[in-house]
C-alpha cells in the first residue's frame, strides 16, 4: 500500500545586495575617503522536514520558490541587511533529486532535518572595502552575487493514513474518486478493486492525508477467504479506518450485520487492527428510502460511541464533515507516534555545481565563455562603470580568458558572451 507522491519545483536563492559606491562628504573634511558599505547576503532556500505533514499536496500548487534578496549597502559604511531564508516544509521520508542530472541529493527522514537546496549569493563589496595604501579612492563597487538556482524533484513514499473498508460495492472506489485525484475502476460487482487505490485528500493548506480504498472484504477474510489476508495486511498499516455501510436497501443485506461481521474479521486478524480509530459512513443517502434505513443503523450503533456520518459518494452530500473528522483523527494519530530522536540530525548542504572554465566558438564571430567562477565575476561587475570594467579585464586576464580567446582565433570586433553580458573583443582588451 505504498505509492510515490511526486512534485517538481524550481528554487532560487536570494541574490546578494549590491555594494555602495560612496565617498564621505562632510563639512570641514576636505579629503573624505570611500565609505560605501557592503551588500547583504541573499537568503537560502531550505527544505525542512515537518513531522505534522503526511503528503506533498501543498507543493503541487506552487512550483517556483525564491528566497529574499540581500539589501544594498549605503554610505557611512552601512552594510545591507541579509535576505530572509525561505523554508519549504516536507514530510518525513522525502527524497530529493536534481531534475537535470537525476542525482539523489538527500534522503530526509527525521523531523527537523534540513537540506540547503539553494545557497544565497554573497553581498557585493562597497568601495570602502577596496581602499588600500596605493588605491585610496576606489571608484567602483561590486554587485551582489546571484543566488543559486536548482530544479528539483521531490519523491515521497506514502502509506495510507485512512483506510476505507466495507463489503464489495458499497461505494469505496466512488468515494475516493470524489475526494481525491485517484481514478479507480468502478463497477457493481464483487472485487472490482484488485489492488488498493490511493489518493491524497487536501483539507486546507498545510493539512492533508492519504486515503486508500481497501478491496472488498468478506466473511472469513482473516483465514484467507477471497482476497482477505492480502488486504487485511494493507488495512493494518493505516492509522484510521472509515467503515462504509450501504443504506440504499438495494443489495438486500443488513448494514448492521455487515458492520458486525467485518469488525469481527478485523479483530480476528489483529487486535491492534480492531483498536484503530474508526468512523462510520452511511453511503448512498441519495437513494429514496435510505433515510429510514439510516435511522435504524444509527440506532443500532448508538452504543458503540462511534461517530456516524450520512453521505452520498455520488453527489458529495455529507463528505466535508466526514473528511474533516477523518483529518482530526489523523492529526491525533500522528501526534501519538513517538518521535524518533536520532543521535545526530543530518543537515545536507549541497556543494556548488562545478562548472569549469570553458570557451567555445558558437558562430563565425561569436564566442561563449562559461564557468561558475567567471560568470559570477561578470555578474558582480557594474558594467556601466569604467573602473569596474578595468578591474574585470584584469580578472579575466588572470583567469586566462583572453589568452584562450586569442588562441581560438578571436579577432577585433567579435562578440564574446559571458552569462547574460555581451562584449566586443579586442586583442588587448575586452570592452562592454
């Protein structure tokens, strides 16, 4: 009774704030020095395990997650504020994969466990940080570094929180198709369902559970009659049971007798199974005359203290009240499960994706330079500042970019692209 709940998301950590280009402008201070502060660091994107969750349902409705950008620096050596990190909550048992490479990044199993899925960009340095004994008035500052971006796939192996039990053809498959995205085969004959159908029921944001319609049980299931043993083992792994009784009067069966016999089967198979929290749903209330049978069933169940709900899986009547009651029981069961406190909670921090420097010719007069470090340097350069451009040229020279372009036959006027920036190549320089 395990199936995989899967979502795909894109995460973007916050960019670093820009450094400030500023000089002191104070009265009676004739030679004010640089006082531009540094930008703040961008926020991280963090995936955090929350034991109160049971599904990835909430992540199905939003696919892009971005942390806060760092604040810009300002004059008087004031540094920008760090951006706020963004937490994405997932249930225990979530596997995280890189969508591009397919690489498994983390197995999040314990409450409180985290994965830093996107590292925030560092803040750009203000011009005060570049002042030296030989360069007392630096006339440039850095932009903030871009935050890390990743495309992720989250997989969760689900166990059903709620198991729907009842005799064949009482409407279990119809009910699960109504309350979730599951599409079970539905027909009016015994054992239509040959394997449990599972679906995620979303009550509200941050609150959902997994429901399974159990294949029809019959008398003698605990000793293997029908598909009994196979599916009683499935029911045993749920936390809450919803017992569905048909009250249409069209089958000729006595709902109270069905209820008694199937609960006997649960008890004979496992006392633990019989002790699970249980709700009773009287289905097919849309059929004329069903209310008379429902009155009799409710009277017969009065001594059990079980909560009884009148529903129609076909029309949706009574389903909200039943689902909220089931969600309340699921929440209670989850809180009763002992929290396993590991000796050490593993925190995953992904290393930056290695992309070495590469220069390629993409046209007769077009070249592309790629690589994590060279793209970061260009992104942090103010391309509208001639002093910053001179510094960038020296950095590219040290990295061997100009030499590599020349060896590949680049000529004056050819186009060189680095990241989102575009330059005109000169043999002795690279100009924006």
